[in-house]
C-alpha cells in the first residue's frame, strides 16, 4: 500500500485495474488507520452516530459482501446484514481486531478477483439485493463501493484526529 491513492495520471491496463487499485487503497488505508489507534479507541465511539472503528471494519466487509457476492454474483450469503443489530452496526466483544481485519482482507481479495475477471458492463444476477429493481452493472456497483469507502475513510480520519487530540502522549 502507498500513502496516497493511485494517481489519476498513472497508467493502468484497464478501468477494472483502476477500480481495483482504488478499492485496495481505501481498504488498506482504513485498516492501517484502525490498527494504529490505541486499543482503548477500537471499541469507543467518538461520534453522534455511535459507531466504533471495529464496527466500521465489520460494516465494510459486509458492504462488499452485500454488493459483490450477494448482489452482483447472486450467491446466498446467509444473513447479509450480519454487521447490524437493533438498527446499528454491531461487533461482538469476542470478535478481535485481527479477525475483523483478516475477514475484510479476504473479502477484498474476492472483490479484486471479481473486478479483474469481469467486464464492467456485466449486469449482476437477479435477486433480493436489488429490491425488485433491475440488477446493476459491475461498474455501477464499483462506483458505489468506492464512494462508500472514500466517505468512511474520511469519517475514520476525523475519529483518529479526535483520538490523537485526547492522547496525553
């Protein structure tokens, strides 16, 4: 991972590679930011919405699961909303940071494989994910994933700044 997103002028072989590079960057950036937080901050919320950094990791894994595996690929994933309980994000106290990072990375590898092996104009499989609408193309799904990652990376940056401001070190 680099410290900055892929350059808009960097040559890539395909638009698929551009999508994969940006998703990989944002995923790695979020993981690195969470891993650098003090242990006490991992399950602490600093925002009115009350999510915690580990909840964000689990949420992003499920976002990719819902959009790529359940939606685009049309696979049964059991309960696609496993990141939520009682209307909010949830991480069980027994779920470790190491486990959450590993699961997100594995989901990211699957997403990368799909992105690099599939034409962007390919339409997703029909299914419940689309709530009665026509399935989206892979390109539309990837635009959605990128904006979700970019938005949450910004949120996490604010959380990390608030944590650093309170750190007496």
